[in-house]
């Protein structure tokens, strides 16, 4: 069976810490796959805010998630603090990818618990059409 492989970039432009709450656990006593998707959503919102944007105000466009890939590597438990490293790359005319490296501390070392990528597409909600990536946003996110 083929497995998803997320090739993470070497450098990340943003880091945030996200604590795991008791409500993040599933019946197995660890963080479920749906919660990992919520964690990367929170990391993305914080990443965009850091650059002065939101998903509905991206330098004049909006953003929708066209696809997602998550590679689960280790379990996450209550009271773990996730270090989410985030960056944007692989820009096209109408979209780009956001990469996420989720880590936690284990015995004094940071270990990767998940790697993810979301394909973001620029969208105009008024026209109900895909839009071009605004030059301002592309330049700001690339650095």
C-alpha cells in the first residue's frame, strides 16, 4: 500500500506553540487524526496573522484549502505542547502550499509527530471564482 510522504522544506518562517487539551483526545487516549487537522488549521491561522492576513483577507483575495496531506509519525498526548513550524512554498498562479512540521519534546529532544501540507487556492467569494495569488502576499510570504 502506497503511503503519503510529505517532503518538508529545510527552513520555516514561523513557529508557534499549541498545547494539547483534554478535549483533543480520542477514545484511544491520544490525539486523533481530526484533531491534528485542527492543529494545523490553528497554526495556519496564526501564520497568516503573523504576516497581516487572514483566510478571508489575503491581500484582497480569500483562501480555500484545496487539499491536505498529513503524515502521522508519533502519538500526541494530553499536556504535550506542540511546536508547529510553518512556511509557504511552491507558488503557482492561483495557489501555493503551506507546510507544517509538528514536534513535541520527548526526553529532552524535539521529535516530529506529524508532517503536513495544505494546498491553498486563492478565491473571490463575490464572483465565486478562483483568483490569482496577490503579488503583495506572494512577496511577503516568500520573504
